[in-house]
């Protein structure tokens, strides 16, 4: 599709009368925009979700559909449709080892920021983990472990089917291979590791000592992490793996809709005959992705509402209710 066909200039009376597609105009009394987000459109990312591109090509990875090019935004600009939710979107963490999503972190990993401090339960759900990392200085942190932890971690092939993810970031073979590629920091001492990674050394020493004490006691005093707590950095070598919040599959900005899924223009008026649902609709999700399946619920719920509203606009007499 190339755009919505306006009934007249939107400054006089905004309305949609159909769509233009490949040089043809298809007339319709109601149009539903359900084209998804704009993760595959770098120009729209720079305009509406620049944090997704902030870490550069090596770290940035969009794992959504290549067809999500923001058509819902671009095709309705002539009608003056308002876009809401600027700057919002879910950024997942990555170690930059591959282009596949890596949203699982074992409980024995320890994350520290560049100040040498922990800031989260490391196995927190992906829906919040990326935001917690994004809140750190430079939106990055380091995963700390020792050789015993690395060597005992299941390899990538053993974990792939179990976890349902791509290359397993924390597998022993993966970490060794990435060290050889220069993407993992290794040192004989914790102080040496802090120097190589530019982590505040005294704070890192304190953090790891406290964490090891908690592991021995079986209780994470700061973040109440559940699962396996193991002492780390007990013997050489030590490892630091940089982690950034820079991969994404959803974008949250989209067309402003109301409870009937009707699209509004920048003056707040309803654009006649135009509806939106799913990732193309903005304002449904805010600064944080509230939980797994939220984007699916957005599509299902507002898809039904948009369909029912469009039916009422297009058909004489009663139509199905949302």
C-alpha cells in the first residue's frame, strides 16, 4: 500500500475514503490500519525510537518482521494522523554474539555496571531486564564469572532445544569461541579484569565479596534473586562479558486511537473512516513492556474493536459489538 486516499484536505475535514496501492485507488467507507510497527525502517527509528540505534551496527539488532516498515505512519501523514509514544519500545539485552534473540539469563550470572555495582536480579524477566540495563550508564553492563562457572555451563547445542532460543550466550563453548574472537574479557585476577573492562575496581571487589557471601548463605540480600546462587571469581581466570540493551522486536509509537480504535489527527479530531490496531496503534504500551504477550493482546483486542468499529462505519444498520 502507498497511502490512505483522503476524502478532502485534512485541514478542512479529515476523512479516509480508501487506499492507494501501486497506482490504483481502492475506495472504501472504512479502512483499518494493521500494518505492524516500524522496526525495519531506520528513518522512522531515528525519528520515533532513536534509542534502538544508539549502540551502532554491531550491537543493534531488529529481530521482527522485515515487512514492518511503518506503513501505518507514512501512509496516513497526508491525513495529519497523530503519532504518539515517541521514544517508547522494548529493548532486550544482548552480548552481541549473534543476531538471534538471547532473552534467557541463568541465575548464576552476576551483572555489574561500570561502577562495579549490581543493579538487578540477573534472571529477571526479559520484559523488564532490558530496561534495567538501559538505565545504567551508557546503557550497558558486564556479566562476571570465573572459569569454574564457564566450564560447567551447558554448551550451546545442549541448551538450544530446551530454551527455545538461538545461540546460547552462556554456554562454555560459546564463551570460549567469543573470547578467541576478542569479544570476551579474561584476566588472571579480579583487579586485572576490572582494569581491562574499565570497571571501578574497589567497588567490584566489594560487590563480588558480598555476592559470594550471599551465595554461601543461599539468599540474595539486595535483589532476592531466586534459582542457583553460586560463588564466582574464586579462582583464575575471571571473565567479563559486555551486555547492552540494544536488540528489539517491538516498537511502541503509532497512530493515536481512542477506545473505538478510531484514529485521531494532530488536533485531536477523529479522522473519519480510519481505524488502527496492533503495533500500528500507539499509546497502548508506555515506557515499559508490561509482560509477555502484551503485544499479542494489543493486536487481538484492538483488532476486534477496530473491525467492529469499521463495520459500523461501513454498513447500514446494526453491526457486531466489540
